[in-house]
C-alpha cells in the first residue's frame, strides 16, 4: 500500500492546519463538526535534531494507522488528517509551534505535544489550558495528573513498569550493585526514578549515578566514574538514538565491556546493531514489549503496521507508539460522535476499556480511569533481548535464552 505523505508544517507558516474545527479557546467544551469534516491531529515532534530517529519511526506508525482507518471509511464517516509540526527537538521551540497552532482560527481536534518527557512537560500546559485532547508516548509520572491535565492520555507505561524485565535480569544474574548513566533532563529524571524503584525491588544497591548532558560528544568521563565504583552491572538510557550509540562507544573506550549493561526503553527503540561496534553490545540486554519480537503467527490487526516496517532495520517500538496514538484518537472520536472537544473525547476514552486487538503495545487492551490516564501493563507484556539481537522488518528476530 502506498503511504500518503504527511504535511510537514514549517514553524513560520501562517496557516498550520485546515479549516472547519471551531474555536481554539473552548476549554474542553463541545466542538461539533460536520459529518464530512476530517478529524485533525497535530503532531509536534523533533522531526529534525536529537529526536529525529524516534520521530521517523513514530510517524511511520502514525501513517500506517491513519491510512488503514481511512481506507476502511474513516471514523463515523470522517477521515483522519495529520499535520506534523517540527520543533527541531527543542522544547522551547515546541511551545512556540504548538501555541501558533492552537491560537490559529483552525485548531486541531487532538494534539501530540511531543514524543519525550522533556517536550511534553514543556508543551502540555498550553494544550491543557485550551481544553484540547492530547496524547503522547512520554512516560514521566508527573505527566499523569488528571487533576491538572484532564484531557491528556499516555500511550506508554511509566519507566518503572517498562523496566520490569531488567529487575528480573538482576535477580537471574545475581546482580547486587548497579551504576546508572542517564541524561540531565526530564527524560533522565523519569528514567532515574524508574530504575531506582526497580533496583530497590530487586534488592540491588545503586553505587554510582551520572547525569551528563545528552548532547556531549562522548560519555567517557562519566562511564569511568561509574566503573570506579565497581558495580556488578550498569544501566543507561537517553532520549536520543545518537546519544545511546555514543554511550555504548564510551563503554568500549573505557574498557568496560566485561561488566554487564542494561539499556532502557529508548535504547530498546534504537537499532543498536546498525552502526554500533559489536564489542559494545557484549553482555548487554534491553527490555522490550512483546509485539516487537517476531512471531511465526503475527496478529492480523497489526498487518498494516508490520507492512509499513517491511524491510526496515529500525525498531518497530516507536512505530507501535505512533500506531497506538492514532488508534486511541479514533476510538475516542468514534465513541464521542460529532463532538470532538477535549472533554467529550476524554470522557469517551474513559467510558469503557480499550478492547483487545486495537493497540500494538497492549494487545489485550487497557483500561484508563479518572485517576490514571496512563496504561497499566498486563502480565506478559514485556520480554528481554540481547542488544546484539537482529532487527528484521522492525522486529527482534532472536530473543535472549
């Protein structure tokens, strides 16, 4: 199936979105549209810059979901349209881009205010203050505050849940002490809190923590400092594929390949074997969602997503997050009918659980509640693969024994 290109809106464009969607300042109220009007989703993401690798895969998943829904007749007869607004991986730029979109005469029905926590925490107040339905893969627990952000929903579990498989690895390998390297930003804050809880539950003591600037040329000094504490293992994660690669390169530079290393969720969305020295991937594990592991009998409902990643050597994880984003907007709009205001869409998503065979990350479905707007993983959601596993058609072709 040929994919239709996204409209990539320039930051300085005077008209960012198409017409026919009502006032920007509805504060969550009713926003009725004609039966033929499209459902518009604005995605603000780092299409260029540090987050570009994740954005590319995320948008591939968005496109797969959008095209499959539109090919089936749309949502209540309405097609889905997507506008991609490049924030250049800069949260401050993202606020400017999003504000311009929201204050235009033709705002979107829903918005993705960034892909990582650093972006979302900067942009979410602007979306929420205007009562706009928003959805994003960022998993910082501070984002999951329905009292402050009643119309925002997450597609990704919180870091502690995403890293559950690592805790099992600690126990299996007899790990007692751990070094941690993650970025000095909101993404790193969330990751650090998650791995601290996982380590505590596994009876593991964190003996060294380094929080470098993720744009640093290398992380040699930070890795040496962590290794000076003689940990049994090292955990790392960065919200940039380039930074993940540089961290692993530093592992080789400082001669630390003999100490096991665990990557986080962003590392699991990075094609580690594409350009990384194989030596850097020795004794390295990453936690993964089960749908990212190739199956002899893949689920039929994910066929458009799997087809979109045919021949890809990138990880399908970010693509699954893009797929789930559009599917959740479509589900909320289907339930809400003509009213696509933030209040109506949020209430529709809360009215009953998301059924099975809709989402990529949570194939068994998920239930959002008035107090929890993040998905809660069920048993068997996660697995673990070696960092050197082969990525084929976007999925891991071999798993850890």
